[in-house]
C-alpha cells in the first residue's frame, strides 16, 4: 500500500490507544503498510506496518490463532531480525482473533517462555473490532 493510501489517523490512534505506544508525533508522519510480507509468508499472512523508521507492527488477523502459536517463536525471531536490520526501535506482533480468552492466555504464556526476548519485543492479542482500518 502506498503511503497516500494509508489511513494514518486510524493507525496512529490504534498504535497509541490500542497498543499503548508513546512515540512522538513526528514518528507518525511516515507510515507504510505491506500486505503479506514475504519474510513472514511461510508462517502467516498479515500486514506489516513500518512507522516512522522507529516501530514495526505485524498485524495477524485469524480465526485459527493456534496456527500462530505453532509459529510464534519464528514470527518473533523474524520480527526481531527485521527490526534490527532496519534499525527500528521496537517490533510489536498483534494477533487479532474472536477467540480472545484462550488465545491471549496461551499466546502470552508461550511468548513469555521464549528465549532471547528483550524489552523492545511485544505481543498483543486483541479482538478483530480493535484493528485499525487500513
């Protein structure tokens, strides 16, 4: 998606209010959205948001959150590699599913057990109605 096609206001609101990001305003001047990024194509389909050269957000919307659980370690590893290669500050994986309670409990427990995590890797599990309009 070209930057002119991106709903910047909706994305900024989602990142600030939904994900709790405290990035300065200037970070949101540049937002690009890549649908089904190649780096993640074998693991899961989604949207990769690159925000101001500072923040990467990988949005996965699925009814089958267990398929994300199976690949969680690889998705996080790829996110970290993309973050570091692009000199971004943070990467946030956002899994959106209608089956929120078991998904959040299991995915968060699994995420917390991963090795190699740092304070700049985050997981959010939300319902589909919380996703921004891209």
